[in-house]
C-alpha cells in the first residue's frame, strides 16, 4: 500500500493503518530497534510503541516520508528503553558501541555546559552538509541508524578499515567544527 | 558534553539528510532534492572558494588534429575527510599498478566523462541502452536466464514523486526535467540481483551470500596470502565475469591500516594484457571487484566498465621530475588540509587516473604520497599518515588552469 493511503487510514482512525504499517515497515523498524537494543523483547516493545505513537500523532501529523518519520520514532523510543534498562552500565548493542566512538567528538565533561539539543542538531546538520556524500552517509548509517561497520562498508563499496578511518576523521572534523562554533566540548 | 547529546541531536536532523542515508541503506541511488540547495548554501559557497572538482569540457573551437585544452575543476566536496593512508612504513602501501617509476610512456589517453552533474547534483548523459546492454551481459555471465527474467528500473513510486514534487513546489521551485527518470536498471533471479547504474557499474548482490570452501579465508582479518588464495578460487568460480580479460591480474589495493593497525586487502581483477598504456587504462577503469561480508562470505561483486567512448586524445606525459617541480611549486590538488610539507616528506609516487563519478574529465595524475606532519599522526605514534597530492601528468600547455594550492584544500 502507498504511504499516502496508510497515512489516510491513520487520519480515518482505521486500525488497518497499524497492520499496513507493520507489513510495510515492521522489518525496517525492527532493525533500527535491534541495532540499539540487541534484545528481541525490547526491540518488539519499541516497535509496538512506535505504532502507538504513530496512532496518537496522526492526525495532526501528516508525514511526507513515512519511513523516516516512523524510523525517528523507533530510534528515540529504543534509546529511551535502552537508557531505562542500562542506567548502571552499557554494553552489547551497536548503540553502546556508537556512543563509545562518539566520545571522540566530546570530552567527558559535566552536564552544566551542555547545549540545547536543537542548536546542536542545527550545527550537526550544517557540518554534515559540508562533508562529502560518502562521509555523510557513513556517519549517519553508523550514528543514526547504528548499522554495523561491515554492512556500511559493503553498502558503500569500501573496505571496513576504510570506513573506520573515514568515520574517525569525520568525528575529528566534527569536534573541530563544534569547537569553532562555540560549543563546549 | 556527553556523547548521548550528539546521539540525541541526530534525531532532530532535517529529514532530507536522513532520507539520503536511508536510501543508501536500501541500495537506492542517491537523489539530491532541489530544496536541499537552500540548506546547502554555506557548503556551496565554501566549494566555490576552494574550486572543487567540476571539470568543464574542452574550450571552444579546436583545429583538426589539435588536442583540446583541459580545464580542471572539481565539484566533489572532500570536506573534512581527506585522502590519507596509514601504514607502519611506506613500503607497506602497494597495489598492482602496472605503471612503475621506470615506465617509458610518452602519451596517455584522456577521456570526457559522458555523465555530468549540475549544481543540484542532477545527472545528464544517462545512456539507458548501454546500461541495459551491460546488464544483459553481466546477467548472462552470472548464468541468469535473460530471456525470461524482465528488466526493471528504479523509477520512484507515485508517493515519492508526489511528496518530492510538493516539497519542491512549496519553496516556489519546479521539478527539473528528467528528475524522476530511472538511474538504475535491474534484473533479479536465483538469489542474484544485478543493478547497473548510469556510470556503467554493475552491482551484483548475492542472497544468500556465497560461502567459500572451508580451506579458504575471505575475511577482514585474512592475510594477503590467504586473500590471494581466495581470489584464485573466486576467479575460477566466476570466470564468466573475467572472460573479457585475456590476462586477469589481481590487485589487492593500497592495503593501508586503520587506527587499530588492521590491514585489509581488496580483491579486484583487471586485464594485464596488451601494451603498458592499455594495462594502465584497464587498471584504472575496467575492473571486477569481489567483496566479503563479516562472516567471510562473498556477498557483493561489482563490475566497472565506464564509458570511454568520448576520448579527447592521447596527451603527452611529463616526467616524474617535472611533476615533482610542479608539486614543490604548489601546483597540485589535494584533499589534505595541509600545505605540501616539503620535498623531504615525499615517500612515494605513482601514476593514476582520478576516476570519480564527479570528475568531468578523466586524465592521468602523478599521485605523491607525502608523510604528513606530526599533528596529523594518529594517537598510535608508530603509525604514519601519508597524504595524497595530485599533479596532472599531462603537459602543462594542455591544462587551461593548472591547480594551485591556495591555502584551501581541494
């Protein structure tokens, strides 16, 4: 079913919307959740929560890109679940690994000097638009979708070591950019 | 700041950025929507300053027999990732380049890329007939029944067209002609999916991935020798893909290290027969590459057969010493954010074509690998970082705008 038709079902408050969403995007959302949580039950919970949030948000929302819209919901919900269950320690998932790598961009500072997330998002967007499409895709696949390095390498036609090096340099570049833009690292 | 903050902020990125990455994950060709140009304004300005990589076509009227002059530009954003190779020692960096320092070469061909891109990254020059012809050839080489399996393409669905059209029109723009035209032709059957894009690269996805016999190691941690043995098996198993090569030669690539000191070896074949000039062209353009996944199985093959029909001519080539003089005079292009640090830092030179999809003219360059200063060295101090600096190998009188380092990296 087309995205526009699925969105229409949500607007009509027709529960078929959820079944159609699950059929079309269930696997895609499950992969996002799995990359973050590395746990089947938690992933299922996250994806089910995504359907609930989609149901509650449409209307008024009318997303043009349903996959991106749902993916954002799953990603955020999965991170919330992860944090709830892993306050004491990290481990296991691609999310945990991606956080460890992102430490290159920041220092282990206190929370007092943290900036508003939306300002940071704006700076991130500007930085990402300035780098090569290959570097941008690799960065977002790793740190937004939390895809394993091997998958990124294969998808982009690079070796895994090249992707690692590229990500390392992108993180270093991001750190410099954020410092230049006045963010407390 | 905590890394979680960066991770959280990523959830608030603009949708077009996420969409681009999402398409890459789904193996779809990236389309760069027109509305993105507003968001990219700063990046475009920066590109204009460091004269990126748009190569324009040859100048006006050329007398018969005269070689057209070449204008070097670049519209590919190198930005914060630069071309550098890490190694414990320069002797580790290699590859099967048929060119050697002692090569006696007077001329080499220069080609016009038949595909060009406008400022919104919309391509023109797509040749669907050539794409389909390559698709059928590769499908037959892979043993697919081309008479029964249909050819499809990546024309977007109505939802996508509608959403993008609305988005573009919402900023008062119109959808450029041909914007939704197909950019990839596809054939799928028997666990094999073949996609040919406009650059005449055939990507073959194998699902399930193919397991090599137990005695072979085809994985990221394998040694050069192990990968050679695996390559030998692959060349026999997929001999159809190499059937156009009289003498398939294995290229294991640069074999550089990552920050964890891990080396990886490519598995690429090119035709090593014919004159040295022909071998150089084949090494740089006509290649078949095999890729392993994390489990050490073969899961992707790429066949590169770019369109070399628009040959501008055979251009005289300068010597290494002449190229070195140009390098030391600042006549080079590089993505390394650092001025060439000096003659004593030159570690290696080789002759290569820059064949990126966005290069508008494919010409040979001397690529100097230069040891980068202390500040570029990885935290692991035993690793050295060698940056790539390119000097056109074509005689200067044919270059309309010899690259000049201007303090920016290009």
